[in-house]
């Protein structure tokens, strides 16, 4: 679970799925943008597991493992889940618990 932070500081809990085929930090359906009121940056074509798509990009804030991040967030009509992308794997270790069928991105000060 992570928390999306609205422009006025409200923390909204969401379940997010790791999509290692998505090359950004976070992808969401654009219907959620009105309530978040994030700053629009531009457009970019990115690769997801379904192929390449054009996304609108916003500067968003989220909390993951009690740490706040400012990240580019990609929004599109075709996104059905909150997707954490492979960009997280460059800055956070990924722990896999096969018996529990659980993946977890951890911060360096978090115990496994």
C-alpha cells in the first residue's frame, strides 16, 4: 500500500501493483487527477506490459514505506490499476517472499 498526497496535503491510501514492464515510477487512471490537483508537466510515450502508450505527466507526491517522494506520475485512460513501475527498482531494493506470494519495495532503514 502507498499513499497519494493531494496538493492540499491529504493522504489517500491506495493499493498499487508492481508492473516491471512499465518504465516510470507511477501510472494511474486520469480520472483520479481532479481530486489530486497535481501540477501538469507534459506528455510522453512510455512502454507498459500492454505496449507503448501516450501518457499525460504530472508532478505527484506519494508516501511509500513511510517515506515521501516527489515523482513524475503518468496518467492515461487505459490504466485500470495503480501501477508502480520499474524506475523504483533503481532506488529501492525489492524483497520477494514466494511462500506468502508477496513482493515488497523496502527503504534502506526498514528491516526485512
